[in-house]
C-alpha cells in the first residue's frame, strides 16, 4: 500500500471512530485518537501477515491473496455495521495476530527437518 493511501486510511479510520462516538455521546474527540490507533493496528498487522504469507506462495496464489484480503476486509466491514460488537472482536483478533506473528518471527525454519 502506498504511503499516501495508508495515510488516508488512518485519517478515515480516525474520523469514522469519532463519528461513531458522536452518535452516542457529546464527546467525540477521543474517537480521533482511538480510530487512529485502531487503523494503525490494522495496517501494521495486515501488512505483516500478508508479507509473511506472500513469501510462502507461488506467483499465481500471490496475486489471488490481494483479492482474498480485500474480500475479507469488505466482509468484516459489513459485519461491523450490522453487528457492532464484531468490531471489538476484530481488534482483539488483530492484536493477537500481531503479537503471535512477531513472536514467531524469530523462529526461522521452525519445523524444518533434514533427514539423513
């Protein structure tokens, strides 16, 4: 993702979170920071996950991975609109993916066995 698009996504995330808070209370400004943090978490996690996954796939599957990621994000957005608690579960899942992916990053070639 380009830097400009990534920056726009962070800004839109902050505005959407602030708008959701404004619908339910008079204080909207904490939503800017919350939305920025949630969007940043999503960007870092998904970028890292897709980088690790693309490294393991053949060229045809690598191209399809982008379509699958876009479809998953669209499905998550629809579910978040229809059932708002899904958003909280998605943030927890993103945090878990980030932590577990970083923990496994040091385990290079884990599970690789050379039989002699």
